[in-house]
């Protein structure tokens, strides 16, 4: 009975990944929204895909304070409510300022959700089970992102604003979490095995992990927000085929989620280098693409690499700096959110070199190559 209950708790927790992963479900609609809001610059329209990442930081930073009042389960439920309500409003009010504001609410919800999920996972599970749960969260995120992106693409036939209907899913997950996830107060959520929360100045190594997360996520998000535009601008397909690039990216994330735990055990620190190499392959396929297949294949590889390096860095923060409690994992999550947010400005920087999206993909592959080299260099063990 207890085993079955534990399984249900895992399912309920992992179901929240379906909501946070749906963040990019409408990214493939950017070309259509750019046409609808012709008086708004493309980089501003692209913020619909990236501005939630900035507000994720607000959610991540506020989760601990909120959890002290309503517990981590309460914070998770509030996060889901933010995502569900903020997600569906554009269906009924398809105005650019409204969409931008509601995307901010969705971002806050995702930030709260990411932090509360990681904290609950660390609090409720240990050892290989914890690693498996972190990996599975990536896998479920891949499924959620793939299905929601595919659904959004199909709903595009009824109008780009109707695509936002995929966010109704959040209300079902609210019910699942409310019934099955146990309550954990802010004080109960310290990682298992840590004697007490350490305070004071954060170690340089932890800041280094955060900076690495920032750079890697910023680079990876280039594919997320540019793949659909590459497909339409190069004449490979329409916005619907463009949205399928995000679906393939999500399928790669799904595959990564269910292999991450085994890779982490077998490869250890080389897992990170492998993830970056896979990202390089993805961007090279996009950069040398001559049709839909190569862009989709590149998206799949990018999604796989992304969901290997992201949980690796999150788990590394918990393993190496667990004495700092939630602060360590939240710091990495904040850098992750900021990295995704600033990607449009990285695109503007790339434009100074070349406006050709294929060339920009090749430049991004080169940047990942530098990260891969850094990942295999010897380093001091975290203290």
C-alpha cells in the first residue's frame, strides 16, 4: 500500500512538469503573431517566448519566502494556478500587451513550480531515486512539451490565439497535486544528509555553476526561438511545420529524461561534456540544413543535450553545495531563467556578425564547443 502511495506521489509531482514544459508550446506561433502585430518589432514579439524566463527568476527567489507561509505544496499549487490562468487569458484577449503581461504571470508560476518541485524532490527522495526523479522530470517535460506544442500547432488552424488553449491542462494538474502530494514545510526541505544549513558568502564554485548554466541555456534557447523562423524564412515549410521543430526538440528532451540517470552513473563528470557535444551536433545540423528533416533532427539532438546538461548542473549544485540548502539550487535556477530571457539580445549581437540564421547556428555550435572543452578540463574538487 505504501509502495503504491509512493508511486502516486511521484506521478503527481512529475505531472507538474507537463505544465512548466508547456511554456514553449506557443513559441512556434511567433511568425504568425509577428504578422498579426506588424507594428511590433520581431525581437519584441519573440519576448513572448522568452520574457517568462525573466519572471521565472521572481518565482524562484520568492518560493522560499512563500513556502515558509504556506509550505512547498501550497507554493506549488499557487504556481499551477498562475500558469493555468495566465496561460488561457490570451485565448479570450488576443492583444499584445495583455499577452505580454500574462506571459509574465506564467513565468512567475513556472519559477515557483521549478523551485518547489526540485525542493520537494530533494526532501522526499534520496540517492539513486532522487537522481532518477530529476531525470524523469526531464523526460516528462519532454512529453509535455512535445504534446502541447503539437496540440498548439494543430489549433493554429482555428487562429493563433486558440493555440493558447493548451494551457487548460494546468487545472487538471492542480487537482492531482492537491489530492496526492504531501505537505512539506519550508523548514523540512533541507537535503537529506546535510547536518545543517550553512550561511555566509556563497562559494565561488557555486557561482561558477550558475554562470555555466546561464551561458549554456542562453545558447540552447537560440534554437528554441529561431528554429521556426529558420524554417519559414528558408522556405522549408509554414509556421505549422515550424512549430513541429519544438515538438522534435521536446521528443529529444523526453529521451534524455529517461536516460539521464544511467548516463550520470556511468560517465560521471563526462556527462556534461557529452551533453555539450550533442548540442554541437544539433546546431551543426541546423546550420547546414537544406530542408525540414535536418532542422527537425537538429532540434531533437538539441533537446536531448539540453535535458542532459540542465539536470546535471542542478543536481551538481545539490551534491556539491547541499550545505547551503535551497539557496544553492535556487541560485542555479535563477541563472537558468536569466539565460533564457536574454537570448533575443544574443540574437541581436549575432546580427552584427551575420543576419543569416544558419550562420548564427554555426556560431552557437562553436560556442558550445568551447564549453565542451572546458567541461573535460581538470578542476579542483568542490569543498
